[in-house]
C-alpha cells in the first residue's frame, strides 16, 4: 500500500496505472455485488452516466 501514501508527483507511471486499475476493479466488483444482492442495477457513478452506459 506504499503507492497510496505517495504524493502524485512522486508516483511512477506504473504505480498510477496500478492505482487506477485497482480502483476500477473495486468499482466493478461493487456494481456486480449490488446487482446480485439487490437484483437491481446499482452504480458508484452518477445516475446520468450510468443510464447513458446502459443504453
């Protein structure tokens, strides 16, 4: 978890990509778990963007 403690100007490009991809993965897992648990479309982004992505 060292990459979370470094300021953005101290992180390498590889660390930035790792941070972005892990954040996206957690967001996706959250969406899937919400769908399976609630049987409804849930999203961690704004409603407008989620509806746009659905269509």
